[in-house]
C-alpha cells in the first residue's frame, strides 16, 4: 500500500519550482512538467509540453496558482 501511495505521489506531486524563478508551481502530468509562473504584470504563464498560455488571475477562478496547477494535473485533458 505504501508503494502505491509513493507511485501516485510521483505522478501527481506538485512542488515549488527550485529554479531561479520562485514564483512558479509545477507538477508532473502524463510524464511532462506542467508549470504556472506569476509574471511581474500580474498575469500567469501556464506551460506544458512546449506550449504556453498567458492567463489572468480571474481565470484561476479563486484558486491559488498551486491549487490551480494541482487541479490541472489531476484532469484528463488540458484546454491548450
């Protein structure tokens, strides 16, 4: 049972990005990094599999960026 929990965490775990940009949250979705980063102008860049999209805070629908990226990692399809 512990092994199953560890495997699930590896595939859906989110974390604060350890790179130079401290304003990012990311997780692994289908083996690829899904990342949301806050930009200086108050918008966010959502990146997955080489594609990116700019979204506004209102598009987060009341969720924090971390919550938003966790929800996206748990869904089957992205809107990209």
